């Protein structure tokens, strides 16, 4: 049941983001080279961090565009997925805000996120580095317009 809810929420977020990316006309911004500040970039990423998974969207960011490549430093509103075997248990899905670097080339996105786990009774708080792969939804719109 939990898996169905998670998958449904993920698909809903994906399609809502795709629609939002189509509505926001960023085609003229994507063709310019240089540094830009943006509230949203239209990138969805899934990956691995700290023994579990994550999915996120790039949030407020600073980006540098060079041709089809884009280098992005951003806040990452995320959902983290991790089974907790301790007692009492944490939820399998937790919201989290990370920061990280994302590189995109055309539709492909590769991300190195950093997430902070706060201090608990057993562990000190520390940052965890992850790796993720995703896609740039704004490029899908651009590709469809070319065909």
C-alpha cells in the first residue's frame, strides 16, 4: 500500500512538473549563455544517499549556461526514502531540503546533492553526499518543438 502511494505521488509530481515546465516559456532563456538566477529549473532527479533513495526538483538556483550544457548550484526540495530498522521508527518517506550541484547536457541531468541528518540520541548531525540522475523537462519541450 505504501509503495502504491509513493509511486502515485511520484507520478503526480512528475506530470505536474512537466505541465508547469510546458507552461513556463523558458526557451529564450535556455539559448542564452551566461549566469542566471532562477526560482525553478524544470529538472527532476532520483538517486542514492545515506543508504536510501531520494527524488527532487531543482529549486532556487544560480546557473551558468554554455551551449547545451548547464551548471547549476541550487536548493533541492526533496523526498528521501529510507527504511528505518531502529525503534521507534521514522517514516519511510521524509521531506528534506538539500543543496547541491547539477550538471545538465540537453535532456540528461547528473546531480551531486548534500543532505543534512540532524543529531539524534545515537549519532551526531552530519552532511551526507549522494549521486543522482534525472532529466531536464524544459529540454523535452524544446525537442518537441524542433520535430
